[in-house]
């Protein structure tokens, strides 16, 4: 029984030491990566993309929902055709 207790204590000690080592390693890795990325970001900044000003278009055939009536008609026609074709197959 005494041998088993010593084994459990040793296992717990090893587990705790391993967890502390992994935590310290990952913490140092995060700090190192942040330092390196900071230096790289200063040395190689992202390019500034010049965007063209967008033109406002007048959409006269668009309802308040934002979809043009011909598009709604085409979708409605396609749905009705689909329903007719698949209702005959049953």
C-alpha cells in the first residue's frame, strides 16, 4: 500500500511538472511570436489600397425589397415549373 501511494505521488508530481512546462513553453511562444510579428509588421506594412468612389445608380425598377420585378417574375416562374415537374413524379 505504501508503494502504491508513492507511485501516485510521483505520477501527480510528474503530471504537474509537465503541465507547468507546457504552460510556460506556450506562454513564451506567444510572447515570442507577438514580438516577431510586431517587428515584421513595422518592416513590411500592409499596402494601402486606393478605392474608387462608388457611383450611385438610380434604380427605377426596384421595389422597396431591393429585388427588381423581372427577377421576381423569373424566380416565381422557375419555382412553379419545378413544383409542376416534381408533383407529377410522385
